[in-house]
C-alpha cells in the first residue's frame, strides 16, 4: 500500500515532541486530580486542561499552532 507524503503545510502544522510530552504530562495530572488553574482552583473540564497544557508548551518553546479564535 502506498503511503501518502505529507505536504509542507501539513507537516508544519503538527506539534512536536515537546508539545506532546507536555500535553501528556498535564493530562496525567488532570486525571489524578492534581491539576490547578492559575487562580489556584482545581481544573474540572478536559478542554481547560488541554488549553493549559498547550499554553505551557508554548511557553516552553514548543512549536504549536496558534490558538483558534472563538466566534
């Protein structure tokens, strides 16, 4: 079976290993109930946990795509 080659744009959009490691670490904390928001309260939603993980990865210098704007 032939493998599809990734286009330049698609390859660039994917996050790197630093981002993946950071997201998995934060999600583990979330599942254990240890993840806290910047205000000090416990994080309750999965979406909020992912947002925290991505922002921490960006701060660590990971190449993560820009945030999507909400309508």
